[in-house]
C-alpha cells in the first residue's frame, strides 16, 4: 500500500484540541438578592415535596404486622 501525499481534508479538526483562544469571555455577573432567594425557595420546595411524598407513601409501603392474613370463604371449598 502506498500513502497519499496530499493533505487530508478537514485536517484542521485534528488540530482543534491544540487551539487556544486569546479572547476571554466576559465575567459572570453576580446574582441579585431576588435570584438567590428564588433559588433557595425552589430548592426548599423540591425538598419539601420529596419529603411529603415519602411521608404520604410510608403507610402504603408498610405491611400490617398484627393481623394474620384471612382467607376468603370462596377459596375454602364447598
């Protein structure tokens, strides 16, 4: 097999990892007090919702301990 001498198309993609830009992005602005309070309120609402769902689901997930399982009369035979 012989190798091709001409440059590979899209060779600039291979060099993309070595490229460094000299343009710096603008600095991020600080969040206002309202934005910070809104994020906290959203987080607390999500956590309260998860805790509430867990509290409401606990009785459905628990198994009754005191009563033995009763069989219906139809399953006992005639």
